[in-house]
C-alpha cells in the first residue's frame, strides 16, 4: 500500500540556511525590528517556513500575530488587518482617541467621516508598538498576494518603520502576483527548488513503495518542489488504477489537477460543501453548512466534511474549515461548472443576508448585463468601504457596479471610481475607467473626467488649446452648479502652469478664467490663490496686499493654507509663504493626509532655504524625499532633492549641491516639471559663487532667462537676479546682466514682494555704473529690513566689503567683512566664510578658524527630531507628527545626545538655538555721505 505523508508533517529538508536566517531575525528582535518577504512558486515551502518561524518565535517568548490571505476575501476592507490584530484588539483602548477612532472606523464599528488611510496605518503601528512593549512580536502575513489592498498598504507602512521596535514582519507572496508588500522595497528572499539529494529524501519519506521508474519520473516532474514531491505519488497511484495521463502541463496546473483528482474521490455531498467553502469569503462552518443545505435542498451536517479532512484536503474544527493549501481551493473552484458555482454564490448570498458587504459580492458573481438592483448594492458597499478608509475596495465595488449599471448611471459610477483612484494617489487605476465613460455624459461628469484625465497625465499642460479645454470643462461645471469642481479644475490648471510654464497664450486664457471666477475680491481663499497664480507678475500689485491681509487672519483652515501658501511663494513673498506652508504641512499631518505632505514640505523647504532656516529646510527636504519615494511621486522626490541642493550650495558643499541638482533635473525633466529644473540651478549657482567659480555660476543662472533652455522660467528667474549680477560682476557679462536686471525691474512693479525687492536692491548695487551710484545702492540695500534673511544679509555685507576694498577704502571694508564672516560661521557656510576670511586677510586682518558646530553631525531626520524634542514634544507626540513609532524616536534621541555632547532633553534648546547672526545690519558700518 502506498503511504502519503501530509505536507505539514514533512521535515524541512534542504532548508537549513532559510531556518538559520529566520532564527537570526528572531534572535536580534530585541535590538532592532525588520521585515522579510519570502517569494516563490506555489508549493515551494513558504507556508512551512512561516510555520517554522512561528514555532521558533514561541520558543523564544515572542508573541505571534498572523493573517492569511484568501482570494475570495480580497474585496473585504481590512479583513486581513482585522485578522492580524484581533488577539490584541482590546489594547486599542490605550491609544490616543484619534487613533482609536481610526481603527474603529476601519473595522466598521463607527459611522463617522472616513479616516485618512495613513491615520489607520499610524494607528496600527502605534497599537503594535504598544503590544511589543510587553513582549516582542512576530507578524506573519501568509499568502500576502491575496490579502485585501487596504491591509497590505497598512502592513507596508508598518514594515518601513520597524527599525527600533521589537517587531519582525514575515510575509509570503507567490511569484507573479503584485501587492503593496512586494512593491514596498522590503528585503526579499526567494525560495528555490530543493537540491536533488533533499528532494529524493523528501520523496522517500513521503512515499516508500514507489517503483524505481515512478520515483525517477516524479523526481523529474516535481523539479524540487516540495508540495509536488508529496502530491505526485498520489497521482501515480491513480495512474496505476487506470486514470488518464494529463500530458505536459505547468507545475502549478499539474498540482491543481492532482488535488482535483483527490477531491473527485470524495462523496458527492462532501464535494458540494468543499465548493461552498472554496467560494465563501469566510471560514465559518455554519455558513458553509447553511449554504450547502440550500443548494442540496436538504440539511447537511459537519460529518460530511470529515472525509475531506481525512484526505488532507481541509483542516477542520468545530468552528472553522480551512483548505490545507490555496491550490486545493483553486482546484475545487476550477473543477466545478459555471452553473454549479452560480448556484453556490446564490445560496451564500441568501445565507449572508445580515452582512451586506459580503452578500453583494456573491450576488454580483458570474452575472452579466444590466442588474441595477445589484449595482445599487455595490455602490452602497463602495460608500461604506470609503467611510472605512478602504479606497481600493471602494474602487473595486464602484467599478463592478458600473459593469452592472443601467446606461444612465454607468458613467457616474465609473467617474466616482476614478476620482477615488486619484484620491488614493494612484491615478493610473483611473485610466481604463475613463475610456469607458460615455461622451454623452452631462457637463459635471465631463468636467470630472477632465480633472481625472489631467491628474493621470504628466504635469505639462501642453499648448493653449489643451488649457482652453480644461478651462471650458471647469466653467461648464460651474454653470451646472458644481462650483467646487470649477475651483478644483482651475486650481489644477494654474498649478500646472506654474510648474510647467505653458506660454503667454495659455497664460492669458488662465488670467481671463481667474477673473471670471471672481478674481482678487472673492471671499474664497482658493479663488484668491487661483487669481494670484494665474499671473504672478501681472496680478502681484493687487494680489499681494490682499494675500497678506488674508494670511494674517486666524480663521484659515488647512485647505485654504494649502492654496494660499503656494500663491505667496510664486509672488516671492517668502516670509508670508513660510507661515502658511508650515501650517499647511502641520495640518496635513494632523489630518493624516500624507498624500499632500510631500508637496507642502518641498514648498516649505524652498522658502525656508531662502530665509536661512536651514535646519527646517533640510528636514523638510529629506522628509519630502523619503515620503515621495514611499508614495512613488518622482516630481516631489525631485523637489526634495532641490531643497537639499539649495541648502548645500548655500553652505558650500559643492558635491552635495551638484548631486542634488543633477538628480532633481533628471527627475524634473522626466516628470515635465520645468520649475523643478529651474530651481535645481539654485544649488549649482550658490555653490559656484561660494567657491568663486563665477563662469559656472553665470552659465547656470543664465539658463533661467533663456526661452530655449528647459530651465527657463521667467517668474523664478527673478529670484536669482542678484546671483546672476554677482557672477556677471566677475566675468565679462556685465552688459547682458544689466539688460536682464532691467527686464526684471519692468516686471516687478513699484511694490514687489520682499524677496524680489531684496534681490533687486542687491543686484543694482553690484551692477551700478559708477562708484557714487554703487554707494547709494549699497546704502539702500543695507537699509532694508534683513532680519529674516541672514544669508542674504551676509552676502550683501560681503559684497559691500569687497567693493569698499576695491575702492581702496580698506579700513571701512573690515567691519562689513567681519560681520559677514561671523554670520557665515553661525550659519555653517564653509565656502562663503572662506571668501570672507580671504577678503579680511587682504584688508590686513586675520581670522581664527571656525570650529564645526556639534549640530552639523546630525542627519536631517535627527535634526528634525531634536528640534521637536527641544520644543517640549514627547516621543509619542513626535512620532505622531513624523508618522514613526515612539520607540523609533527614542532610538534616534539615544544617538543624538552623544553627538551633541548632552545627556538630557533640557539641554537641546540651548545647543540648537541659533545665535543672532551678528550685529544689526549697519552696526560698525559707516555709510558714505555725499558732500
């Protein structure tokens, strides 16, 4: 008699290296967490290794939490997360209210507003971190490719943040399937076939009575796959009993046929119950028995499943029934006819009457054509999934609802699904939906389709005709009563125009549309932002005072700041923009809207760079780059690189400035973001100026003024006119620089924003035609309020000192040069302070060498955490702001203290406080007085 061992009883032959790897992960769990994704073909042993890891963990006192993906459960929002957290769900009572509410909403326990996806993910991370405080945790995600999307998104978020928590995540995923875990950039280990010796040992342990010919054939066909080595002997027995040879088939299909053959030997009513279990999206025996009884027309009981358990097809207890391997479930489904499956789905729908979100998927299974009643139920399921923050599930429900809709409702549901895809940050999911929208849809639907289409396409608005189409769609939506959609489309258009500069004709279309919308006088801050961004040059005189007044109010919500902050930036009102963008970024964190955060961080980092708040800028740039990488947003990765390059250029780190500029320009060009290419030049220009490479500086700055160059951007070009003037002063481009200065002056008007005004004063002093004019211009520039602009002030003082020395006013030059040196030292500007020292030496005064500040040793993230701790935030509060666990924050502070030479949090404020950069703007400086 042939003896076949069950797969879970087989030894882990040939997997010594893998077991050692898992043991090492668990042995190091107290010092650092981590994640590992096991990949491989079906039957290769992923589940066995996860089971071995669970046993090793329990032997070490590690708590094991697990979830297993089932294909039929993939449409149930957070089904996997609920399964994973169920044993520790009571600990959610220890979370802060907003996180507790997010988990309650995700699990359908409340009917409040939909929580942001990242809020749910952060709540799960906090819960797991709390539990891990009592004992280390091993999280197991089996068949992760079949877990629902919301769950895998949460697990990917958690896995990226396990560096300091005693938590290890192990996931198993089948080759050929995509999931958020597989795409999260986590370490992977691919399980290959068993070596020939181990394969032979496993086969001999599983089936002792094979003939030599059978043994040789099975070893060849199994190709080292453990499950095949266990299952194919059964198929050999059936062949010996007269069954037909299946012929050459892929290994997975051969395994499915082997399992189907095993099932076919079972009693008819047992096979029926197995089909019900295979199509059910739960594992409760009571559901299987009730639905099976409906199909059979007679009561079926648990005893009918015992033969399936005896044949190692299912695992059975008094409450649940589970297939021993996903391929068995697949084999049962595939071997049934469409009619048989349809009858089972109908029976399950009747059985699940009290659970509408499960019931509707059985009603919708295997039907075609218009079924508006089912479509309505699916739409309701989509709304409930949206309320729970499960956007992937909501999209799937709406898409299926559209397939079953009457014609008049189909387009609306497709567009609703597309809009959710955009909200999810995955507009590519919407592309196939848009192709199905009927062109006869109404103006609001067509406008929504335009919005989604623009979100899918690259940011370049293209020619004026395309801009006109966007504006026309927006205004038709407004005329039809949807003002919000009108505003959203125009904001998208003017934002894209800022990033890509579509040309004068397109700009005129946007200007006229902004005026028709309400212009400068409208109460809606979004309308003011649209008006401002539509023409930052022409609208600046009336938009700037209005924007300053609105920004000063204390009643603005995050959405308004998210619009007004960029509007202030495009005007060059960086002082106003800094406050608005910092608040908008904080609002995005508080509301869990991390999808908006990279953009706000990039813009805030840009203005913080110009303001000399480089700790803030570097932290913002680094966080934007990290989050944008996690979200797959190349334009904001480029933005983060731009911020870091700018600060590196100001500080005199030429290598870092060039590296960031190259990366930003590459990504910006690929993404169609011309303004990113323009901003990428700032780091290059400042780095070159600091090192007195004036030809390089002029070449990079000149690109922003050249319409044929991809860096051309006439608005941003105004921001570096002083840099271009300084480079021109030391090269043979003074005449051209004066022409460009005249162009900028013509566009600036009589009351330009503060950054443009400072640059113009600085440039006029550098490019003055004679000594008397230069003195007047320097006096004018130094008389400006430079308190918020330490780097710009130091550069102006350096330029003034250099000019005085060239005028042979050596004694007069020392005071501004000395002050410039001290400011550069305080700011940590390596190349710039060398320039100031060189000028001072030329004037006859020596300078001591600058000692690097302790803070210079901190990474960008460490600096961000140190500042938050210095402001009195607890580790938990810092973690909530940065979407990291509080233990990760604790680990960072543990590294920060020795670097700063301190031992307590109370010392952070003093060591991180930047002293005032030198005396007042004119202290020790004697302006020239004309006789």
